[in-house]
């Protein structure tokens, strides 16, 4: 008798579950997704996120809400993502600083094991730009002027340990010049400071500074990659302008908290890559000087491990300290 009551109760629960879908687990995604960006609006991290978000949101079928949480070279946003629920409703724009912060800062998370890497969204290089008042038109002229005025020329960055900062540090190391570093809280504020004349030069991410160079507000000198950027193919590279072997590139990716289910990761990956392959997204990124990628989670994880090891060696060798 008792068994028959149990059977009827189970049958009733199944009927109720079928009649009321809300009682069953809703398919993913069922609500807006928070996309954490570790810098203020205006910098390349923000630009890349906003370039991808419209199509990504369309394919997911839910709003992708960009949340700018700047500070500590993106580690504030990264910490939020690391400790968020692994339910697919919080994702992170992985900044280039993800690879440098372990060697610079005391972190409350592990940069590899606390994340499920989704895909490498885009790569770009940096662009050496100077304030129009600095009387140089080339890398060789900048080196000559810097050696005449050691410690007299200042440069801005988007924060200590960013590729913007490390680009300048590598340049000084390879050429023997000495500049003064003035860090800002993000690429947007850094470029504003350059245009205002607070600093004399800046190794800005191409998407952040190219429009200002085109408008004549800053003077473009050289790019940091080994080949010319499609966004401005007429600009020479640092390597071919007198500093052979010089190269710095930047990478922007997407990650979710560790322990996010494979099914959710697969959905995020599929729609992120689909968004990157949309012609309007590709065109927007390429016009800004960023090359869309869209690799697999496994490839991106291996890439991040390699970047963390590589930049850790550079930072320790150069004696760079976090702030």
C-alpha cells in the first residue's frame, strides 16, 4: 500500500513538472550574461568586448551586458570572475595582464586553475605614438633624442605590467635609452593624457590609438609586431626601424569560472567563434587593428600557460615590480 502511494506521488511530480516548465531546469542561457572587462571604457579590452558582444548576444539569444570593473591591471575583474558561480552567467574578457599579473601582484586566485578558457578572441600589436610637440618622426630620431635627454622624457601606460608598459620597458632595454614611466588606470585615460601633453610618448594598443593618429592628434612612429598592421600598413615596425628583434603583441580572450560545465563552455565557444566570423565583427576588429582568432578551449589554455611562463621570465629579469 505504501509502495503504491510512492508510485502515485512520483507520477504526480512528473506530471506537474511537465505542466510547469519553470519547475524544471531552464535551458542555458535563460537570462542576461555579465561580461566583465577589467579596464574603463575606451581602451582596447573594452573595444574588443564591445565589438564582439552584439553578435554574441544575438546568437546566445540573451543580452550580453558589459561591466567595466577597472583596477590593478584587470585583476579586480579577474578576481570577480574567478569567484563567480560557474553557471555561465559571468564571463571574463581576458586581458593581456592575465599573463603578467602572476609575476607582479599577490592574487587571490590562480590564473590558470581558477578559469575555464573559452577562446582567444583577437590579437593585436601596439603602436608607438608621440605627442606632436616631441620633435621626432622616426624610431632612430626618438632614440637619438632620448640619449641626448636621458631621464627627461616621460611615457604613459595603461598600468604597470600591461603590454603597453612592457613595450616601453623592452624598447629601453634593447636601445639603452632611459625614460620616466607614468602609469594610468587604463588605455583610455593613458591616451587622453598623451593628447593633453601630460606624457610625451605611448605604446598604445592599435585599436586604442589608431583613430587619434589618423586624426592627427598624436604622431604614429612605429608598430611593435614583426609585420605591418592591416589597420595602417604604411607605418613601419620598430624592428625594421632600427631595433632588430623587437616584438610585442597583445591577446584578448574569453574565459568562464572553473567548474563551468562542458555543455555551457561548448555553447559559449560556438557562439563566440560564430560572432568572430560574422563579417561585420571581423571588419570592425580589423579596421581597429585587431585580428580575430577563435581557437579551441584546449588551444587557448595552452596559449595562456605559455604566455604566463614567458612574461614571468621577462618581468623577473627586468626587475619590474607591481604597484
